[in-house]
């Protein structure tokens, strides 16, 4: 807490303690999960597009299955990889947006809790 014109009332101190405790514990879980999903799924969506493109031209070591024993025909590889890559990329985008929104919320909440930021 900074020294200055802001009053350090008991309510202000409890508000700050509550903010730091709750956001600290929640952030330990939320930020790594959203970041891992966003960047991991984003990277995987690019790999899915590349695999579909390569498989379309006859690469045999890339396998695409709809289920157990149901192989995607080679000529449908690009369409299949576009659909699956789009879904995975959409999940990555939603997670990235959620991470940004959460970080912006934390920043705005932190600014509200800082001493001297509220008018009495």
C-alpha cells in the first residue's frame, strides 16, 4: 500500500486482501489452462492443415480416421483437415479471447483496488 492521501481503512485493507487471495488462487488455475489450450490447439490446428495438404498429394504415412477402422479417402483429406482444423482453431481462438478478457478483468479490478484510486 502506498503512502499518500488515500485513507487506509479496515474495509480497504480487507478488500485488497480478498482481491489478492481470490485472484491469486484462481489465476494459478485459469491462466495456465487457457494459455495451454490457446497455444497448444492453435499449433495443432496449423499442423492439421499441413497434414491434410500433404496427405492430399499422396503421402501415405499420414493417417486420418473418422473412427475405428474408417479411414478418410485421400481425396477428401483437405476437406476433412479444414473442418477438423477449423474446429480446433476455433477452440484455440475462444480460449485466447477468454485469456485476454480474464487478464483485462484482472487489470481493471487491480486498478479499482489500488489505494487512492477510489474517491471517498
